[in-house]
């Protein structure tokens, strides 16, 4: 399970579809807001005042706000009691946001009112965001364990659904991959006998990193549940914790964070808590994220990939052309194979599907498609380059990305969907 601490109401039951003033949709945690800590007192009072001003018959309830968590410079506020959340009686988030921001305008004069309070967005694992690619995860033949000696001195942290700890690649197999929580990720949380929609996502991503940099230290943190859903506040806390642990223990020279997750935000604004968390990271940290699987519907920045601190990775098909599902735009920094990728997975799982071959009889390996699985190819290659165990002439594309701090001068995907070759960056990172 994800380590979301959201009371006794499962995150799955608290997903709210919001619509911003421009008509753009986003996902968020029902009954919650995020506030800049410096403005939290004003936000508290504005929420309380808005709740008092509501009339009988207004949709949903707004209770006295309570602070249920603070990470960095961001406070998490809950404005609906667990009983209201369980029963779906919380006031619509977009309505509360609009009301609170209107009240803040009369209390604050710093011009930043709109951004001191924001939703606690939901971000999703990138196999199937907003429809995503057409395939589902499928069993694959056994793969040889990666063994090239590259990646020493670099930690790669995968913030995802967790890790299946019993996989032979790292359970006595020589690759250093471990779960921060010390438990295996969940396969079937709802006990329906079928694999949950994104169960194994983190294990699959970790295996892709291992294929590129098998000597790196790979760690996983569970920030998504087995359906691929995670709250912004939880993801941001994990980013901060990863940076703190890296700086404190000194066992690695570099840290690469892989975020095979993302989504859209209210007002297309940078996500408040994740943006603050990224600001806490030391310069020895490289952040890589999936560009998303929503093309051609995507006409908006996809976060956290679209943030300047982050290397955004799109997907190519086996022919080296843009995958039909892969988001594109000037904020995409690189692209690599994301179709039919093979990697590590659960073993011993066999659900209700039947056929020849059996469609859900997993024996440790799988194939999957999505920008989720392009991102860790880049993260692993970055780790290999940062380890210093490759000649300077090798992997020029990755060195170019690092020199540019993740901000390529143009995108491998143009806004109208055509492929663009950068002067120093090939379309494919091998």
C-alpha cells in the first residue's frame, strides 16, 4: 500500500474530479487543501469563515479546518470530517477554493493570494493515465540478470508503488534493490482475485533502472497505492525524505530520483508541495519524471515532468518514432523506448484470466508500455554516467542533458506532434 496517511478513509474513496476556471480537469483529494505555511493562519480563518457563510441547501459541508500534516513550507488542511468524507458529503473542492481565495483577497495584500492555497492533487502511475496506452501488463519470458559493472556510488530512488522483494535479481542475485518500507508491494488490495491496475509498477520500474545501472544502489518508496494513485503531499514528503537521507548518510555521491507518475493541476499551476520539495534538494540530485500518456488529448503541462528542476521523458516505439500515446511539448527533455519494455515483475501470481498463453500467470517478468517505463531508462543511464564508469566519449546524449540541467533548448517532440532532432541529443538514448 501507499504510505498516504489520510485517516480511516482509503485514498481510492477520496478521489475528486475538479474543474478549474478555464474548464480544465484535475484530480485531487476530497476535503483537503494545501497552504503555504507562511499564510496558513490566514487560510485557516478563510476556510472557517467560508464554512460559516454557507447557507442551508448549499452543496456539501465545510467544517472547522484542521492541520493534519506539514512538510517543508506547506501545510495540509482538512476541511471535512472523516464521516463526511466516508459519506461523500464534503463540499466540492473547486467551490471551496474559489470561496477561500475570494476571502483571502480581503486579508492579504501581497498579490500571491491565488497560489498560497491549492488542492492536494492526485498523481497517477504512468501505465494508464487518462486512458494511456492501449496495452496492459503481460507476462514475459525470463530475462538474464544485468551484470555490467556501472553505477557504483550512485543511489537511484524510485518513488512508486513499492517493490516485490522476492525477485531473484535482488533477492540474493547481486543487484542492490530494497524497499524503504521493508515490505513487498501489494498485488490484490481489493481481494477480487485479479491483479490491481498498477500492482507491480514499482518493481517493473526498479528493474528497468537495474538494466541500465546494475551496480547502483536502488531504493523504492511507496507513494502510490496498487491502483497507481498517490497524493501530492505524500509524494512531496518522500522527495524531501530522499534528499535528507542522501545528505545524511553519505554512502552515495549522487542521487537520482525517478518519478514514473504525474498528472494535471488546477489552473495548470506548478504543484505547490512538490515544487517546494524539489527546492530542498541539493545539487547532487537529478530528478527524472514520465511525460505522461495522454496524447493527443494533452494540451497542458503534465506535472511534475513539466517543472524546470525535472528531466521529462517521453516514449518511443520500437522503430524509434514517438509513441502514439506519449505526451509532447516544449517541456519534454528526452525520449527513449517506452513500448513493449521488458522488466522484473511479480512471481507466483495467476489471476482469473485464462488463455493460451495464460494472460495473468506471472513468473517474475513482464512487458508493459508507457512513459513510466521510458523515464527509468533515462534515470538508470544518468546513474551510469554519474558513476564515472563510462568513458567521456560514451553516452553523449545523457551528458548533454546533465550539462543543460534538464533544460534542452528544444523538445524531441514539437507541440504539433512532429519529431525534432536536437543538435546534440539523438532521438534515442540507448
